[in-house]
C-alpha cells in the first residue's frame, strides 16, 4: 500500500555561516518550485553571520530550524527529514544554484521507475567546469588505491582505474551509478523509510557515500541524471588540497569501510587510507610550500649570480672585492631587494609594473642607508649598488616577460581597468553599473547585454551573442543579473565561454554582493563588489608588517612606556596579541558589527577607524569602514596609532 504524502518534494538545506550563498540558493529554489507542491527547510547550525535573520526577513515561508550548536551535516539533515512530508526529499547544499526546470525534470525522470531510489545531477563549478564528483563508483580498496595515488587522473578513460569518478562514462548521458553527491541528492522517501536516514556517525563527508550504498543494498538504483545542471561553487575546487580536508574526508572513508566491508577489506582500505592521508597531507603542504617559494628562490639565485658576475668585471679591471663583500654584502643586498619587491606584491599575480619599481627603489634606498652605516672595511662601492639595482631591474623585466608567456596572468597581463559585460534588463544593468562605479570602475568599460534573444537599443547585443561580445570587447568579467537571467542560461554560457579568460559572477536582486570567480584561478568566492583594497595580498602583508614592527618596538620599550597607561595589563595583552597576529592595531568601528560581514574580513582592532573622529555617529562610522576598506593605506593606520597611542590599553 502506497503512503500518501502532503507535498511532492521537501528541499532541505543545511547552512553554516554562508549567508550570501544561502540567499542565492533559496532564490533559485523558489523559481524552480513555482509550479511544484513543495516545502523548504533551512537547518542552521548556529551561524553567526546573519543567516538566520536573512531567512526570517526575506524567506518567511521557509521552515527554519535553528540549532544552538553545530550539529553536523547528517544530524541537521535528519532533523528536517523526520518532520518532512513529501514523496521526494532533496538534500541540497547552500552553495548551489539550480536551473528553473531542474526539479520538474528530475521528478518526471524518477517517476518513470519505482526502483530509482536516489538521483544526482550534472554539477559545474563557478567557472562552468564539470565537477567529477557528480557521479562516483563504490570506493573499494582497488578503486580507492587508484584514486589516492593519482592514477585515475592519468588513465581517465579506464573503466578499471578511473572508477572512483566513473570518468569513462559521459557527463552528458544518464547512468546508473553507485554513489551520489550530498550537494544534490534527490531521494525517494519510500526508499529512505526502508534504508534509514543519514548515519550521524559521519559528522561531515562520507554520509552521502554511506547513504548511496545503503540505498543500492536496499534493492533500489542510484542514477546520475545529465539533462539538467546546477552550479556547485565549492565542489572539488575549494580547499580540497588542505590538510584539514584530507584528514576529515579520508577518516570518513575509513568509517565507511569498517561499516560496510569485510574485516579484511576494511583493514586493507584503512591501510590505504592512512597511507593516502599522509601522502595527500604531505603533498598538500609540499605543493603549497613550493608554490610560495619556487619563484622567489629562483629570483634570489639568479640575482646573486648576476651580482657575482659584476664582481668579476671589477676584478678584470684589477679591483679586488673584499671577501666580506662577496660573502655577506651581496647575499644581504639580494635579500633586501627580494624582500621589498615581495612586500610590494610582485609575487602576487597580475600586479602592476609600478609595484616592482616601488619595491626596487625602496630596497635600494635601504641598502644605501645601511652602506653608509657599515664600518669602512665593509664598504666597497656605491656604484656597485647602483649597477646591481639596474641588474635587478633588467632581470625582473626579462624574467616576468618570460613567466607571462608560460603562465598566463602572472604579471603585467591583467588590465587595471576591467571590462564588464552585465547581462540583465535595463533597470538591473543600471543598478549593478552604479554599484561598480561607486567602487571606482570606469563606466565606459561597462557594457549592457540584453538577457533575451533580441538586442535592445542601449545594449551592445543579446545574450545569444555573449561569446562574441566577450571576444570582441575583450571582456574580463561577465555579471549575470539573476532577476531576469535564467539559471539555465547562466550555466550554459559559463560552460561555453573559456573560463581561463573571463571571470563569472551572479548579482542577486536588491543586494550589493556578487558570487562567482574572483579570479581566473578561483571558482567560487563571495565578495561585496570589490570594496576590497584592504583584502589584497600586498595590503594585508603591509598591514601585518606594520603591526608586527610597532608591536615589537612597544614590547621592547614597554618596561618604561607601560607607566603611561592606567590599564597596564591590558596594554601588554593588546600588544602581544597584535605581535602574534591575533589582533590588529586598527580595525573597523564597533558600531556596525552587522555591517562587517559585508566588508572584507580583517582582525578585530585595538583601535578603530572611528578614532579618526570620536564624535562620528553610527551612520558615518559605517561609511568610514567602507572608505577604509576601499582606499586602505598604511599611512592611515600609522596616523590613527600615533594620534591615539594613549588608548592602546582599551
């Protein structure tokens, strides 16, 4: 006897501190359920970012479950499953966007076969690239071995070796599969009643593998459904090379093996998993270290070789370099030049040439000052320093031109003034254009693209010509207005236009935030329009260096300086926290804590931007925070610290 259900589908979204993603996800879900009987649950795991208030204010019909602790993914989903009343249940990540007809298509597909227990869909990341975890095989010891040791990436079409992500199966065809992703897991309630809810032993990761396996063991089939797509921003692309992810994910795999495999198989898989954990964690650390150091190390060695070559030229003229100059001065000069160009962001991608010139000039100035302070026997020639500086200049220009040829966008290649294509109706185009103008982008480089098939008078073309527009107008960033551009069109064009050349973002209605690829390397980031000068890597380094140096000075003079403060203990605590990087000397104001989540993140400050003017009201303080974040300069921090040093004990 078939059980009767109140709704067709229950959509369950577990949220933890991803307000912007969640709002975008809910907007897309509402469009996709407009003609389907449904209920929507948001289970919040004690977020502190304003997610709960956002759901209450903007989505009052959503059934909100507020946990007072982080219950984990499995338990949170089970809370909603137990009170749901629908024929189908969808477990959906908050960092997703579904097409308008996704639910209708998948319901029609699953309705055709009562033996389909669960279904997943084709997922793409924030740059339109297919995510292989959309379809997976059972992680047996041999399958896991090939995956853990990277063999599946080499033999992509091999059914035996690449079974973990079923790479031999087309992403554009429907397939019966073993494992589905918890990011989008469409489940028949009848099957779930028979096999049980998610296993709460799995706090995060692995629960989707466990449930998928139990569904197949219960006599049902899992299907990968290719006829609709969703965006899953994080997917394989974010932080999955981190040590923490490796440990959590592979330990979940170990729990799965012990639960479902024989003792012998489980032991074999656990051994492989432990090997994989250490290998992956080690590789993650090594990879990160190499990426951070390889270019500076090469620069150091080649600059040193050039400087030593200069000493040979001197010696040809009969002028002998002192050993002290060769063994100490030249390495020291090189370190100083490298340090100052690093501080100015030369090792960040797409930095302006002026950043290097400033770093080179600063380093040369410091070297000349140090030279004047050295003992006479250590001094050799100011001309050598000048010629050395010219060699460093020549080397960096030559090497960066070479790097730019082999690694696109390393340096000198990215335009400071971006070109934007905004896809949306006139009102949304004007709104997003105004927001871009507020944060400093040139209005003449912002183009309107009509979201329908017909070109409007004030637009440069329609969405049907978007690939041509991106090429002809040399577009750096495409912004889709979700209010009048369908998710289906967004995913379609993200998949077609080369993601190595264009960044993609989605602007939600009546908001000032965009979600998408922040660079050609990333695939899913949230930021509030580029009010982010303070979040740039070179600005963060300079701010941290200023904090460190001032904190170090204050620690050294604290035996005397401490007597100027009433709260001596608090003063010491503050400067030690700044020295250790726990706090910063200057942070945002205390007025607008709710507004801070819409600004680039910085550590809490001993002093605040408000110290510029203590009589500033709440509204003006929020403006000060925005201006501080947008136009950040070290001189502002220094001025606030010097003018308010007596408040360092607060």
